[in-house]
C-alpha cells in the first residue's frame, strides 16, 4: 500500500490547490442549464457532479484518466486501479507491489462464508455478493480512524486502506459465490504468484489449460472498471460515501444499483437475444434473414439489446475490444460469429429506421458471448463479474472524493406545482 499511498500523497496537494483556485476564480460560472424535461427524465445530461477518474465523450467513448480504454486492452487490473487513483500508469515495480499488496489482503473472514451459507440456496448471486460486502463493514479502518479522531485532510488514507482490503477480497468472494450458488464444488484457494485477475479466473475453477480464459477475465475486468460518475452504481456509491459512510456501506449501495435490470443486467439480455436468434435459425442466419428478424423486433415495439447508449454516439470501444478478442481466439464459435454478423447488419437497420440516436453497439453487445464460449452459462452471475470490475471505479472515486474533501451531496428538489408556476 505504501507505494500507492506515496504516489497519492504527491498528487493530492496539487489537485487540492487546482480545485481551490478553480472555485475561487471561477466558482460563479455556470456549467449547465436544466430543463423541465431533464428534471423529469432522470437528470439526463445535467452537468452537476465531478468525476476525475474517467469521462465518456459521446464521440469518443470511455477515457480512463484521459487514456482511451482501447489503449488499455493489454494492461492488468492493477495497472487500471493505479491509473484510476493517481492519473498515471504504474511502472513494473509499482504494479508488482500492488499485486503483492492485494494478495496479502485477500483472505476472506470466515464469518462471511457462514453468512452466505445461511442464505437460501436460490438467492440471486448479486444479493449474495452485496450481503458479503455489507457484512464485512465491521472491518472498516475508516470507521475506527474516524471514531478515534482525525483530520479531514487525512480521511482518504483509511479510505484507501478499506478500498484495498475490499478490492483484494472481492475475487475470492465472487468466485466462492459462483461455486456455492451453482454447485461447482468446494471453494478454490488463491494461488501465490498470480495477479488479481489471474487468481479470480483460477478460483472460478473453469477449465483453462491454455490460460485463455484468464486473459479474457483480465480484459473483462479492465474494460468494465469505470464509466464516469453519473451511472447508477458510481453515483449511488458517491452519494452514500458523501455522508462519510465507509467503503463497505458505499460499495454495497452501489452494487444494489448495479443489480437493477436497467444497469447491470444488460449483458444477459443481449446474450439472450443472440441465443434466441441462433435457436430460431438453427445457427447463423443469412444477411437477409437477420435483417428481417431485426425489423420484426423493432416493428414489434421492442429494442435490439446492446445497440444504442445513453451517452455514446459511436461504437463503444469496449465492444470493439471484446469483438477483437473473440474474433482472434474463436471466430468459428456460432455465438461469436452471430455477434459479429449482428454488428454488420443491425446498425444499418437502425439507421434506416431513424429512431435511434446511436445505432452502434455498446459493451453489452459482445461481452456475454465471450463468457458463453468459455463455459460460463449461468447468466444471473454475469452482473457479479461486472461488479468486481466496477468496484475499482467506485473505490478509486471514493478515495479521490475524500482527498478533495467533497461535501455531502444534497441537490434541491422542487414540486410539480412549483414547475407549473415557473412556466406561467
């Protein structure tokens, strides 16, 4: 932890001074106007919070600390978390130190397994993950430091401790849930010398003699790491953390948001659509058949899962990376071949229809096909994988929020009656 903390100790004073100066000199400048439609429409597009770990320009896609996510596809999650926290990619020594730090904190308290074993056998994997995180709240070093009295300027240090503790344990917890919930046998212990993502793949227990699935997990965890601050999981974690709730409470809250069908469930729905298509045509359809199927879906009042995005107006670079991985390693897999064909056909149909603001695929259009290929067919578990990755974004944002002294979030709400009086 020392190397990451030392890097942050050099950065944080500079960031604090930049923000103080910005507020002092330009604090009165407006950055957004809010319409009644936005107030009723989930605040879509309202610029009202700050997130420095990542941003999503509509015509570019995800930038992690200014770096296009497509340029990070060969990196490890350790690289990514270090980058999210500090704004810099680590050198080999710092990356190795972070891996060792996470390995040293990876042991899951025995009471967590007892709690999970006491849950109903058919509990949703996301509920199990959330419960495991929440029941570890007693481990919070931030709570202990806060209760003993400490300077606000140092809140970020025990928050970083909590973040590393939680992040280190998530792969073992998530893998244990997979094996427990889906009757895969005994839990598998982490192995010394493996990276964070390699150990996750190892503990899941899927057949992977070539190491290809472990590489897929590395890519999956890197690509889902963060997506600016306004998405439901990140915003929920930020909101709860703004009340100085610790990392366990805050991430647990974020996971509850991620579990919603409109957030973390999308990859399952995309894969289901692909599998239904494959079943209907007993394999990969012709271009004409797929075109007609897409039109039938749209004319039936349905959407084509995985196409369109709330922010993006280009192909999601994360989809591009997943597609490239699949087409490199298993282009003849019928599901992957179908994902590729849908990518070639559906945007044309959506463009011709003219209703979609963005006819291009998002990350969920391809991620499920990779998991399906490697034998992970338990679709309700997919959001857990998403969660393990997104925890990097939630926790890094939380560390930065504490370091910058972000206040409690408290927007002003108005009534419909008040809005009606304004339009008069």
